[in-house]
C-alpha cells in the first residue's frame, strides 16, 4: 500500500445524531473498514465529530455511511475536510 493512498478526514455530522447510537455505528464501520481515529458527541446536541485515517477509498465509504447514519438518526448535513495521514491513532475509539 503506497502512502499516497493514505489520507485522513475531519467531519462533523449534523442533525438527529445523538442518542441514536450514531457513535457506535461509526465505530463499528470504522473497525470493519480498518480505519483509525475517533468519534465523539459535540457539546451542541445536534452534532457528532469524526476524525478518521486510513486508505482513502475506505474513508470515502465511511463518509457515505455518515450521511446515512443508523436507524433512528436523521443526518441533515456532513461537513468534511480532507487532510494528510498522520499515523497518530492506533485504533478507532469513541471519545467522551
């Protein structure tokens, strides 16, 4: 795997994304895709932050999933900023 295929993104999902198992949904899919990073609720009750790293193709799949969310979620928008791969994360966690 070449480093050019590695990337990261920082995303914020807005809508009904807290109290609907959104973080667990993101963590499960990130693990399945082999990505690292974290997901956490933001203080504003209608937003969840995701920082993820790994293969760009798998990151793009996770972004698609962020737009869907789990059953019970209603995602209104997802803001994504792409960045370079840092290797700072050893796994994918839910942060509190």
